[in-house]
C-alpha cells in the first residue's frame, strides 16, 4: 500500500499558485498582449487549494496529540505571513499612492485596512487611500478567511463524523450536497461573494476529507476513479452545473498527488507556495500602476514580475514563515 506521506502536494500547490498568478496577471496588467492569460482556470486552482486543505488538514488534526497542538500548528502556518503581507502593503504601498506621506498616514482608511484585514475581514476595508485607484489591494486574501473557518470546522467534523462514526462517509456526503445546494442557490441569484463563503465551499473541502478517511480504497481504485472523474467533470461543464464536479476535481487532484513519483521531492527546497499566493496580487498591481506593462515589453515584464514573485515567496519562507513552525 502506498505511503500517505509520499506525495506531490508541494508540486501541486506551487502549480495551483502559479495558475492563480497567471490568471491575475492577465486581468490586472491591463495589457492586451497578456489578456489571454485571463483564461487561466483560476477558480479551479483556488478550489484545488481547498481540496488539498481538506485532505491535509484532516490528516493534521488526526495526527495531532490534542486540539491545542493542532490549532497552534495551523495558526502558526497561516497567521504570521498573513499579518506580514497586510503590514507591508499598508506601509510600502504608500510609495505608489497618489497621496503625500502625510495625507496617506493621516487617513483613517489605512488603519481601517490594518484592523479589518488583520481579522480576516478583507471585504470591510479592501483598499488603501490613493493606491491602485482605491481598488482592492489584495484580492487573493478572501480565501484565507475561508481556510481559517475550515480549520475551526475540522475539530467539529471529527467530533461528529470522525473515524469512529460508522455513518461517517454518509454524513459527510450529506454535508457535501447541502453545501452544493447553498453554492448553487446563491450563484443562481448572482450573489457570487455569498456563494463562496464557508457553507458554499465546504463541497470542496469535504471530498478531500473523505478521500483521507478512505485513503486505502482510493489508492486501490484510483485508476478507475480518474476515468470516471474526467468524464463527469466534462459532463458538468457541458451542462454548466456543479453537482458531482467538486468531488470529481478532488479525485483528479488527489490522483496527481499520489502519482508521478519523480515529483515527490519537489518541496525539498522549501514550502514557498503560500508566499507566492499572498504576495502576487499587490505586486502585479504595483507593476501596472508604475506603467511597466504599458511602457515596456509586456511579455518581458510578465517574466520579471513572475521572477520577483517567486523570489519574494522563497524569501518569505526562508526568512520568516518557517521560523514559526
């Protein structure tokens, strides 16, 4: 039986983060040459992160000695770097603000931004005065609120539907479909932000959790499951519905994670995915604000931006994030 610790999650997370980066690059660069990158499957990549979290966080909680140990590990992994990017944006982006330093730092919006964003309530104060035309500073951070909500849900899910519950799989499948009802209902009303709150996106976390609970069966039948998953996702896309596709995408993601053994050691140089994810959005917007995509070769600037995002992600891990773990 395959060792659950031998996987490609480090490679997968970097891949998903870069898909998100490319999609945002196409949108935020305001460059017609880079507009094709808008077709990058950002939504699937973001939901892919949720699926991976569903699997890995369930495993983390299952292996933790107690609730305190689990919460400490989760908070230390997410919160320090999250607060760092909030603080750096609030201070360094004053350099690209249309306000003077005095006007900028005396504006209450700066402190509203720091306060609400530090509580993961980004929607309460998404912008900074005179920065990026008063548009959202970091539109990628909404997922962190959802992640944190899931972290606190996991102990409850284990309590009610953990390994000792003989109705565990059935119970989680019911939650999966209830989540889909919520998701599809608010999407039908065109209330996208509501649909992407924790009740709606649980349909992506739950399949990851289910696969963790049934790992041996998943590995045994993964070659059959991947064929079923690909066909089902194709059908769901044709009819533009979300019914089985979240679970099927989970199968595809976990299939990749436990195939292609040559990628198993991808993370030996560090886990810099998180840094790439949380820093890329304001970095792209800074390039756009400075006119780098408009005034220089946009393809070259895209490469420079990508390299800088990677450098910042690597530096964030080695110089800051891993100190808390």
